[in-house]
């Protein structure tokens, strides 16, 4: 049966033992997801990280049968899949080593909008926490950020509802299938978000929420956000995991301070004490740190302002390098999914145009 490239991209994510990083390697070496499934076991085993067991798993007929079932589910639900090589894949995620190779989503939010804000916190929010969440969103409305959270009880749902109330788009990143709203009492809010934002998950339809899926969900919240604000958090929990990811991804992190004798202030106060978060006392703290008071600027290279006719592949590389100071050619290859031969020629062409520059150690950055 002839299938589209997107079908084989989806199928790759369903292969047992094949994760996000290996998917990038497979496509980098093979050229496309379709080519991966058309390869022999011997050819696959020449790819670093692919052994006999993995090669057999990739070529199992059950994988494509399962991909057909999942495709039917997504079509019935009106769910879209976005692969990391797609033009609409969020540029903020593309530069991360552990970004999801594919995610499912419903909605109309611009995933590459100019300003994004993650708001997270405890499921057992106090009146103070809910009030601070709404005040933050109301105060930042003028900057039109995309609000990102996890659709959970407490601070998460307060952030989503305040965003909808103030006319800001909001994304709920889920630790379940997109058709499994958890908790179920948030169905109504989730439905509103489909029309004024989006729901997003890397889990296939029908997936029930499980403990190991929540930290994975938190990395996506951090990766999509320019800044993460922790409003209330206990000494341990998902909000602190999100803050840890945000720090690892070199995102700004803020924490709302709380009373020293309150359990759900411990996490925020700890982040501030350990210099893992800046203290949030007023909207201007965040606006000044992120330069939101200045016009949006996507880049500093004046050549990029000209009406150059970049190919889709060139645009992928440029979008990646905008997020980074510089990057090794091997990492550019697996993050963009471009085969090494294609990438080398593309980089040379962009260097001739003055768009990028080559650096010592096979690294590249914007010119």
C-alpha cells in the first residue's frame, strides 16, 4: 500500500525501543521516514544505535498496521500530527536534544508566536496562588503572550481559565492522549481551548495518564516557553521539574515568593534561594528581563531582512540557528532531519550568501 511520508513518520514513533533521538538519527542517515521502512535489516543495523532487535522491530508488519489504526483514530477525532521536520513544528522545541519527534494537537494557536509564557504550580492552589495567576495574566495581556500550562488542577487550570477570560490564546500540554482529558472535570475548559489555543500531547489517542508521562509533559511546557513562572509549589513536585527543565534549556525562570510557613511556598522560595529562579514581584520584572517592552526582533542579521528566496530546508537550518549561538554540523543534521550530504551543500550555499558563518570544530552560527 502506498502511504504518505507523514504516515511513516507516525509509524516510526510507534516502534518499540525507538525514541525521539534515535528517530532523528534514522532519518538523518536514511533521508526520510519512508526510506527507513524501505531499508533492509542489514542497512538499518549500520546506523549507530540500531541493533538487530531494533531493526527487526522497525520492519515488523505490525508497526504499519498499528500506524493505520492510529491514523484512523486521528482522522476520526480531527487531530493533526506535527513531525519535527514540518514547517509548523515549534522552533523553540526544534533546538532541544530531547524534543518530541512528533506530537498530536487540536487547535488554532500559532506555535511559533513571538512571546510565550509558561505558568505552573501546585494542584492544591490557595486563593493567593489563583489570584496571583490571574493578576500575572491580566497584567501581561498587553504583550499578547501565548500562555502554556498542563491542564491540571490548581495553578494550571487557573492559568488556562484566566487566559481565556482575558482573550489570550492558551495551550494545554497533556500527559495523556488528546482524547483523554485529565482530569475529566476540565472538559469544558479544554473544549474552549481548542477554539482559542490548542491541546497538545506526544501520546497517541487513547493513552491514559501515567506517572512517567507527567515529567515528559513538563519538558514540553518548558521547551515551548520563553519564560516559566512558578506560582506556588511544594518542596517537591511537577512544577519544580518544569523549572529544572527550563533552566536546562536556558529559559528564564521566575518564582512568586510566599509565606515561609506555608507548605506551597516552599518550592518557590527554594528556587529563589538557590538562584534557580528570579523573584517575581511585579509584571515589570518579567517584561524587563525578556525585553518585551521592545519591538519583536527575530534576528540581527540584516541579510535576513531581505526578500531572499530560502528553500524549506534552508529555512529549517536558519530557524534552528536563531535559537542557538552556534551548533555542530552533526547536531544540525539530526535536529533538522537533513542527510549529511544535503546539509553540507546547503550550509556552504548559505555561507556564500553571508547568512551563516563556519566556526572551528565543524560548528556553524548565523552570520
